[in-house]
C-alpha cells in the first residue's frame, strides 16, 4: 500500500503539528493551549486520565471538532478547520474507542468500505458492476485481500462482524482504516476491553503496520505497559493541559505525570 500523494515528508520530519490549540464546549474547556508534533514514521502516544482531552484532540486532528484557537499543520499545509472527509482524502484515517462497524456486513465488506474514497467510477457504473467499474472493484478487492492476509483474519472474512468476538471486531476496524492507505493513522484506545492475548496480538499488528507500511501512528491508550512498549514519544494531557512530552522513559519519571496519571503520591 502506498500513502496518498502530496508533499514529500522525510522520515523523522514533522508530519503533523498541533499549535496552541484550544477547544471549549460552552464553558467547559476540553483542550487549553496545547502544542505538540507527530514525526513521520513514529508511533506517538497520547495519554492522560479520563477527561484529559485525548479523544477531543484526535477529533480536532481529523476534523470532527474545530478548535476556537490554534491551528493544525499537516504535510506542510496549515488549517484551522477541516471536515472529516477532507482529512481522509488528505491521508488521515481513524479507529474509534467504541467499535464503529457495519454489524450486518461481513468483515470483507467492512474493509472494502474503507476503499470507497479510492474508487473513481461514479455510482451509476458501480451499480452496474460492469466494464471499468468491475475492473476497478476487482483491483480494490485484491488490495483488501492483502490486508485480510496481513491481519490474519482469512477465516472470518465472510462472517458478519456482529457475530465476531470483540478482539476480532477491533482487528476488522483496523483493517478498514488501513484500506484507506493512510499516511497518519489515529487509534483511539485500540486495546480497550481486550484480554491479555488480544492485547498482545493488537500490539504486534500496530508495530507491523508501522514497520511494514511505514504508517505514522498516533494512539490513545490507558495501558501503560502497552504505551511504554510501543511508542517512540509520549505526550501527556491532564484536564486539557499538556503536562509532559518526551520519550517513554522520560515521561514515566516526570513527577507531574506520576501525580496526575500514574496515581503515586508525592
């Protein structure tokens, strides 16, 4: 899979920058003057206690929320507002804290849904499923089958996802995001609700996606063991304010992080 076309960003360079972003809902401040960056090729963790503003930050990055202050720079292009479909076309894909799949559709069809923005034939040709539209569908189905093989879910490809155990549903959702061929993949608590074996499997796939496809990943995760094992850098939020930013080893020793998130007394 190849990332969408656009300005070339070298590995290690800043792919996305969050600059002084603030977001409020009425009188409630979800994010207050937060700045950090995500470098191409890294796994960037966003952590913090419940209500810290982590999911709100992902929603700002991919256009679900528009900040009252600040801006986002992605691949050298600065914006204050963007719609989710514009973010998707630009190369940002997303999974959600609660699985967001079409439960009556098969795993294969759910992942195929992620290819929609790659299809060039109009609805008329797609309904006919003939000529150039059929050839295009075959091409995209081949790409989806490669993702299914990569995620090792061949045996459930024809199973409606509503019948699948939770861990496999999360894997299908990851597959649908990968089908978009993202440059930046946002994962909102990919390990939530999983047992130890499922967490180990998902951790391996996150690392493989980063290594095999070269996909830059930003993830929200509460399991500190997972964060320390997977991430290159960690940014920590507390009540919408950034309190720490650095490598996992540096962040876990930060007293503000210990007090606010890890729950260890002074």
